[in-house]
C-alpha cells in the first residue's frame, strides 16, 4: 500500500498546498484518496482547488482543523496532506451541509448514502464540524445505526469548513469510506475520576442544569474543593467530566462554560440521569497515557504503514508547552518509515468499543496498512 | 476474591437510570446510547405492540428487517433476547461483538427489565393520554363551550366550542381572565355565577351580558381534588344571544297581547277539555257577569243557557281540530240576566298537536240581538196595537195555502171616521179608537186566529178552519161588542165597516178571498157611511156643547141676532137657512182645542191663541165630513175673517167675506160682549153697540153694523 504524507507552513498558501502535495505524492503516486487539512488562516477552498488540479482523479476529504501535528510538532497553521495509492482499495467520499438536517437525520442520511453506494464494510473517516446542528454523538449513533458493526470509525471534530473532491461544505459532515485496507483504532486520555461520583439529575442538551439535585456548577466546585487542591489554572479545562463507558473506561466531556443559572456547558450531549465524575489529571498522566496508547496500538496492527492521530485541542491548551512532550512521546513510538498525520481536534471519534463514540480530551489513533 | 469495582457500580447505576422518556422513540434513543456506551452493544431491535394505541418497531445496526429476524432466529451466543411481557410481539434484542459472559448476561437482564418497566410506564401514560385524548375529543365535540378556570379566574383550558363561540384561538384564551377574553371587560362581571361557585364551592348558573350585546348562559361546576379541596371551576357557556333576543321579542309580544287581551272589548277565555274556565280577561268577566274568583271554579256549561249547545260545539272543535266562528252563546249572568255572546272557539294544541283545551273570543251582541228582535217585531207587528202588520198578514195568506187549515174565512174591517177624529180631536184620540177596535177584535177572536192591522184604519182577520157560518156568527159578536163599547164611550163611539169572505177548499187563492172580503167591507162602508158620519158630527156637537158650558144658549142668541139682521137686509131664504145652521155649528172646530186653552180663565198667550185660531179650519174639515154641514163648511172656515182683511184663517176682506160670515161676526161679537166671560165682566147693549160702531169698517162690515145698530137698538 503506497502512502505519503506532506505538510507545509509556508506563508504562501498556494505554495504551501503544492509543497505538501508534492511531498505526499512523492511516495504515493496516482493516489486513490488524499486527506487535505489546513490550519490557521489558509483558505480551504483554494487549497482544495489546487489539490483537485493536482490529483484530479483522487478522492479528497478534509477540512480546517484547530491545529496540525506534522513531523513531530504541533502547528496552529499550515497545510497537511496524506495520500494513499492502492488499487485494491475502494473509496467513497461524502459531504453534506447540516442546514437541512438535525443531528440524527444527518447521521441516518450519511449512512444511507454509504449503503446506497454498495459499501458493506470498511473504515469510515468521519469529520464533523463544530457547527454541525445538534449533538455529534447522536449523529454518530444514527450513522452507525444505518450501516452497522461491519464498519470501523475514526475521526475528529474540525472547524466549520469541510471538504471532499465535490467541494467545500460548512457546519455539516464530511466522510470517506475506505474498503480493502485494514485500520485499527484505539483511544486513550490519561484522566482519572475523583472518588465522588455524581448523578446528572437535570440536563438539557449540552447543558447540565443540576447535579445531585443541586445547581451543577455548585456541586461541581464542591466536589473539586473536597477532593483536590485546585491550582490557579482554569478549573473548567482542568476538571472535565467523565461518564462511564464500557470496560471501566470513562467517556470524557469537556466543560467549556457556565450558564447564568450555574449550569455546566459541555462540548457534547450528556444523558440525563447518568453518572458523571469529575476527572483530574496531571501532565504526566496525560503524556504517559498518550505514549502508552501509541505503543500499544502500533503493535495491534500486523502491517502498520501509516497513522492518523487525533489529539484533543484542549490537551494542547491544558498542557501548553508540555504538549510538545506529549507529541514527541507519541511520535517516538512510530518508526521512521511510518507516515504520520496528526490533527488537533475539538472532539475525537473512535469505535474502539465496537460502536463510534465521541470523546473529549483524548487521543484517538488509527493505524492503517494492507490487510 | 475480587475487590469491589466502583466502575461496575457506576455502570450498574447508569444502565438502570433512564431519563423520563415520554415516548418509545425517545426511550429507544436512550437504549441505544446506554447500550452502545456501557455495554458495547452493536445491534439492537426493539418491538412493542400494545393494542392499537401503542405500536413501535425500531432497529439499530441492522440493514433490514429480514436481517433482524435472521439474527433473532440464530440465537447467537453474542445476542440477548428479552421478551417484554406487556404486549404481543414485544421484545428487546441486543447483540454484541463477543459472546455474552455471565456479567454481560446479568447486565443485559437488568438493562432489559429496566427498559420493560419504562415501556410499561409509557404504555400506561399512553393509555392515559389516549383516555385524555378521548375525553378531550368528547369535550371538543360538545356544542357547549367548556372552559376550565383556576381559582383566580384565569382560563387554563377550553374546548373548541369555546374557541368558536368567542372567536378566539385557544392559545390566546389560556392564561387570561374570562371576563377579559370573553366579555371584553376590565373587571369581573357583576353577579358572575362562576365567581359564586368559587366563593360558595357549589354549582351556580346564570346569565351574563357582554358590552357588545351578546348574552351567555353560564354554569359553574366546582372542580375538586380527591381530598375535596377546590382547585378550580369548570365553566359551561352557551351563547344565548339569539334565544334571549327571541325571548325578549316573545316577552314584548306576550306583553303586547296581554295588553290587547286586557284592553280589548272582546272577551277572551280559555277552558280545558271539560269546559272548566282557566283564564278570562276583564271583558270576558264583564260579559259573563262573574268575578274572576267565581269563574275560576265554574264551567262554561254552568253559565250557558243551553249546556248541550256548549257540549256540541266543544265536541266538534275537538274532533275536527278546527275553530268555529260567530256562533251565538246565550248565557245567564249571576243576576240572572240573559246576554247573547257571539263566540268563536278555537282549539289549543299541546306539543303533540292534540287538542288540550279551547280558547274563546266573545263579543256581547245582546243589544244587537235585541235590536234585531225589535226590528223583527216591527217588521211583523203593528207598534200601536200590538197586532200583526200587513206583511205578516200577507205571508200568512201565502203560507196558509200550503196548510191543511181549510175552510178559511177572511174578515176585513175598516174604522169609520178615523181621519175626522184625527183631524179634529187629534191623533191620540184616533189612536185610542184604534186600540179600542183592537181590544174588541182580540176579545171576540180565538188565540189561533190571525189579527192584523193592515193600514191606517184597516184590520184583517184570518180564521183558520172556520166556515162562513162561523165567520158570520163571529161578525155578529163583533158588532155586539161595538155596540156595547159605544154605550160605554158615547164621546168616542166606534163605527166599523166589515167585509167577510170564505173558502172551503184548496184551489181558491186566499188573496182572492181577501179581495172579496175587502170589497164587501167597502160595500158595507158605503151602506152606512153617511149615517155614521152624521152620527159622528152630532156626537161632536154634543161633545162641544158639553165642553163649552160657557157658551150655553150661545147658538140660540146668535140665531136670533143673525135672523134680525138678515131680515133687515132681505137676505135670501137659502142664505138665511145657511146662516141659521152656521150660527149653531160655527164653533164645531173647538172640539179639537184642548180644554186648558178653551177654558183658560185669563188671556191666552200668543201660542195658545194660535191654537185657538185653528178651530176655524178644524170646523171646516168636520163640516166637510158631514152631509148636513158640508154646504156651510166654507162659511164655518170664514167666520173669523175681518172687514179690513186682518182676520183669519184666509185673510179675506170686504165683500170677499161671505155675507153670512159678516153677519155672524157682528152677532157673535155682540153676544160675546154682552155675555159673561171668565176674564171680564159683560157689557151693556149700548156699550156693545158703541163698540160695534167703533169697529165698523175695520173688523166688521160698516153697512151691516149700521143695520145691526138700527135693528137691535130699535128692538132694545
């Protein structure tokens, strides 16, 4: 399976796209699919146009990401490209704006599209935008509900603009299905629950109104005060919530704000009456979890050839300078010949437990290679 | 031994804690979320079938329903099937990627049973909702507006009829006060029955009028919780504007008709089927002659002179369900006086169009009835005598020709000299004569005989089953009665001419018989007319002499004076004969002058004098009726003419005045002046002659005065 990865942080966007494409196509001529991501103030539409001109027969999927991780470094601007050129694989891409759909119908619609194109298995690279209507987790369940367990899922939530070879869409969904290659995915985060689980007694979409029958923020602060010595940093980013998931894991949920009536604003929906715990971490636990994940994961594939790497942007903001340490720790687990493309995302998607779930403050990895 | 796994507890808690799903689709999404996140479930099939009201089928992770059935049938070790014991074909199917461990089996069981509990709850709520929808549907199907209010008076719910009635959509009604939403008021309606329901906690009802003129009938039903606490009011509301308008119209109409009933001159009464009086207006009470209290216990039969007539009429109206009009009801009032009421009776129907009673409109026609009877009496009877008149007499003639009453005798009678009596003695005397004749006839005839006054002085008698012999016997009897009457009434004797004719069998017209009798009567009148008139004049003269006692020997003195003058001027013997007769009867006309004037002691008033002056004319007419006096009739009329034309009645003067009259005037004046009068003493002859001299040429003929003075002076 021929593959190539390229990136550029050239201030000239045209040159940056062409440079990144040239790098990727150097080892993956006549690619079947090209993953195209931009960060910073690069124009996705312009980048897409150059890519279509450069690889007119290739499928394209991508979008604007909060940041890129290339060559062992995180970048907040630039262009990153990954190309796969294997005649044995079958590919379809699909992008839709979310204006005409709710979260569930958007997922169902996308699933029906995949089925209608004759795909019965494969790996779905799914890139929702932060502006997608409703709840991303619900969209993912609806997508899965239509296509079933014969597909694996990986991806992450990007900024508003997404693209396929068909063009750019905003506030919707872009995806690519690859059949004929083997992708293995896993996810990790390095967060640990505080020993005082809470019950979400009242919530409304992405806002938790009450916890344990109390205003959510009051109870949240109380748990933190009683269990840790909060530092001077930002509490919300430092103490996300975790909800139980299969196998004793926790599904992380970023707390991104507080409402006037002391509700906690999350980045994704949380089920009412579920158990939630305040999660805590240190730079050490986060970096170690990332490195362990990469190490464990790279071994799970019989013929690993390239890696897609989705790291939560909140880890970047939380770890700050230590984030580079995390990137390097992960990077160090991949071989020199391994093509690696990393993105900073607003949410991470993985079907490690069998069905696609939306995670926050996590690192999702998928390792691809020939079957 | 394993230690307590806190995450296991969290999972256990999470899979049994569902949000309060209100529908199966919501529950299914929760099942998917929890199963995917906590149990690693890859496929789910969920089916619920509870009756017709709650059916749901949904899958997750399957491509088709066939695939679902196939997987369930396989009963794979990776699958969990839980039958929901709440309805037909109800189950929860869960499938994961690995074989189920004991832990998985336990968690799935707990999870499925939790789901089943929730489904049961949703089913109950659905049934409840369905039931509530049914109730709502029932309430919405009502034509009466139903509104639920809280204790404050704010609308909490309203059915569709309320929306229609008020023309306001439900969402605009909710939360508003009913007086704002319905009646456009700023404060509660006065006497609002709904507010009274809130205050008293019991049902109230009443009417409310909105400022725009609409009327509503309201019922307030208290709404209580199980504990009995009042929580609101269910208000029933009907727009009765049209009904109230109709009622008002009806009220006005009833008032109008009540006024009409009260004030109308026609009597109005209502009776039931038995004839019992149920209602009367004032006019009816007056007509029937009873007070309302008395009438309330009476039947129409008790008042009617003929109860059978009432029965027949009511029976006819009830049987035909039609009104009668204008029949005459004869009733007896409480004072036993009889009244005639023109009565129209109409049926009063009940709701099933059956006759339930009667209404009667009555008009008192008693006066008209009596007028009619009087007219009928007048048309058949003679008012003066009370006998039948000519019309009845002639009808009887026609009628008798068809009756088996033969032989029939017809008698025609004519009163002699009636005109003379009327002219001289006045009509009252003539009428008295007619009544005397009537009494005699009625006395002599049978009750079955028809006696009629045919004209002024003519009577007719029809004698049924009376032959000629019997008729003539009857005639004789009548004459005897006349003779007897005349003996008792010499001053006003009765003389009757009678004709009698008879027929024994059919074939001869009774008109013809009547004419025959009439002819015979005329013959009888011719036969004794002259003697009868002469008798009458004699009777009048006797009567005059009896009445004018002051003129005793007046005629003899006049005759003597007149003859002396006549001899002196050598008047012819014929004229002297007339002058002698004139001297005797010249005042015969005074029989017609009332005694009060004739014998008045003082001077006569001008009016009385005018009456007195009529005796010349009366005397003339009496004389004309008498063969003996007829030659001097004109002399009698002119005996008060004056020489100068100032006398009466004709105003003749000079020689236009017959010589007999001029002589009589001097003789009469001389006798009057020398005789005593009630109003002055008598003059001496000299004085009287001087007076004659004074009036010579004015009142008297001067030549004759001179002759008279000469003759009478010499004689004196």
